[in-house]
C-alpha cells in the first residue's frame, strides 16, 4: 500500500497546524487527519469520532509502528514543504476582454 497523494490545508492555530487528506494507491482516501504541534514537536493525529462520554475514538489508524512512521514521514514532509513555500498566492483572475461599450468608446476616440 502506497500513499499516492497528500493534500494539506494549513491552519493558523497554536496547536492545530493543518488538516490533511491522503490517498492510497490512487483509489482510497482518508480525510480529517490533523498535523498537531505537541510537547515533543509535530505529529499526525488520526481521524476520530467523539463518543457520548466525551472521549475520542480513532476511526482509521495504522496497525503497526512501521505504517505510522510511513504516514508521518509522508504527511509531515508535504506539510513542511508547503509551510516553507509560504502562503499560497490566490489564483490569478483570467484576463477579461473589454466590454463592448468600452471597445466602442475606444474605437470612436481614435
């Protein structure tokens, strides 16, 4: 099983640093992972659901340390790259053709 896509949405918060979704083998997505800044540095929190008693239960999680390390390396690698690149510039607006009224005015002035 290979992670084929990682999408990171940075968040400006003291502890929560980003929301993440990952795709396995271009056919299975897991959403709502989080990059958290904890006492020992950054780590990846698995998607979880709040129970009636107020505790949280993971919905999806790795079954061994090797897979956990693989997930964290991939996700934190993409997160650090994105943070180092700085905030994403807003998408450029497409160039608009002058309105027919403005074009007619320019044509009559020449």
